């Protein structure tokens, strides 16, 4: 079975400071990895995804993530956050074993002015 | 280009009733998947449909069912509603099935409250 762990349920960060949201996964088969953002009362929007190739993936709104196979991690980073980045962020893994998208429990990012 | 459209957006049902939720995918998308989002369980996969066939199903009881029509529109049905079925139900669509890695686009969801 595959699983996703987002250790931090809430992350407060000062505006213009850098942020890293952590994601670890477990899977015995090949995976795709995703980060989604959910703004209040909205659906999810894809930030970035890793399918194959370069382990450093750049996404929208200045976010990037690095796939680390040995540590089974896919941490999300942004060098300077803005108030508009306040949202909930979900890491997800798609495993070729069960062909399902499994989400982490989410990290609520709060930007402090 | 219109996004994924879900109807109704909000509904209240009584225990024991049934409910049908509708999803219109982005034009040209052939894959539709459904997810349940609750504060306690987070986002959980319900099922995926591709070209009118159910490709995969999550760990939900048989009260949860779905279907996809020839125009790729999809419906999900929950029978004999329980209080624990109260949740945000999200529909998502993509061009091809999930194995392709195509970007999945989510609708804004249908908020179901069971009283």
C-alpha cells in the first residue's frame, strides 16, 4: 500500500521569508508525485508534478519541489512567500501498483504580514 | 475554456435518503475521478472513470456508486445516507486516464450535509 505523510499540519511564515513544506511517501512501485493547493472554499489546483526526468520540478507561483528517491521525499519550497500564498497544500502520490492518487493530510500555510 | 463543473454546489439531505451528484468535465477530457474530502479523513479516492468504464475504485462501501456517460459527464450516487457521509465531494477530469500523468483539474466540489 502507498501512503503520504505531511508532518506539518500548520506552518506560519513571515511575508517574504522562504518556506519549505515537507512530504514523504512510501510505495513499493514507481510513482508520480504532485503538489496541489486549495484556497478556501475552492477545489484543488495543481502546483507542480514529477513524472520522470529532472528531480527538480518548477511549478506555478514561484514554487518548486525536489524528488529524492533515496529519502522518498518530495518537499515543496518557495524562496519568498506572499500573503496570497495563504492556503492549504496537499502532497499526493500516484502509484502504478494500485493506480490510485493518494493524498497527504495537508499543510495549512499561514503568511504573517 | 470552461472548467470542471459540479452540481449542485450545496445540498442538505436526511439520513437514509439518497443523493446524486453531477460532474461535467473539461471539454475533451475523457477521464473523470471523484474524491471525498472530510476534516477527519482528508482527501480520499472514490473512483475513476475513463471512456464510460470504471477503471478503479477506492475503499468505500457499495452505497457509493458512479457512472460515466458517452459525453464524459459523470454522476455519483450515495444511497442510504449516513451522518458520516457529510463531506465535500470533488470531481476531477483529465485528458487521459491516470496512468498518463496528465494534469488533473478539479471542480469546486459539492458540499453535502447529512442531518
